C-alpha cells in the first residue's frame, strides 16, 4: 500500500487559501458584528459592529487596494516594512473617526472598548514596525478571538486554532518568520484589557 504526501505546491496553495480567507478585513467583519451584537444585547448592535468593521477593516483594505492599483506596492501583503507606515495612519484615522461617531451616537460601551483596543493595538504595530516587521494578519486574527472571548464567552478562545492557521500560512508563504507571527498574535491577545476600562 502506498501513501502520498502533499507537495510544496499543495502546501503553498493551502497557505494561500488560509491567508486569503482569514485576511484582516474578513476576520474583522465577522468579529466586529459579533462584538457589536454582544455589546448591545440585540440586533441593533450589528449596525454598530458593521461600523466598527468598516472603519477597522474595510476602509484600510480599500486604501491598500487603491495604492496597489497605483503601483505603490505589489499586493495587499505590503512585504516591504518601510512602506507600511501610511497604512497604519489610515487605520488609526479610520478607527478614530468611527469611534467618534460611536460616542456621538451613544454606541454600547463594549463596541467602543473593542475600537479602543484595536486603536491601541495599531499604535503598537506601528511602533514595532519602525524597527522590525511584525505580522498584522496574526495580530488581527488573535485580537478578534480575544475580543470575542471577552465580549461573549471563553469558549471563543477555541478560535485560536484559526489564529494558529493564519500564523502558519504567513510563515509558509514567506511573508513572516515564526517570531514575527508570534509577536503579532501576542499583541493581539492583549486587546481585551480595554474591556477592563469600561
């Protein structure tokens, strides 16, 4: 009886699928909707969550795509660390704007806490990025799991299987080292501290 093993091409295709499916904008869309619902306790929280996802994930992703089409960088992964600063500033501005709208609109405290957490995490990513390339994908995947665990239930910590898969994919594709993904995931895991402030 013969056995077959996956080829390097199979591994790369699997890693590409994981990194595309669980890219930050997708993870934030699902995660912020769930956090918003938990924060409000009813369907209206979904609207606040959608605003959070728009500001934290969709606006930055659109900016990255716009710059990619202009030829600023090759793809959404922006592998050159020195070109990443403008992205972080767009994220900070977008999350800040969304948070202001939430304050004016009297959004539930939980969704505001999540936005604060993501804003602080982005500041951390920007600071580290000035000297060392850290994985944003790993940070976001970890942060969303941690925020869901804080907002809903510790059972959401099982979602760290997804975070581990994202870390693996980033390394397998050569975008990051193991240390860079672990650092990103660790930074993301600290986000629920914001919930202690509300």
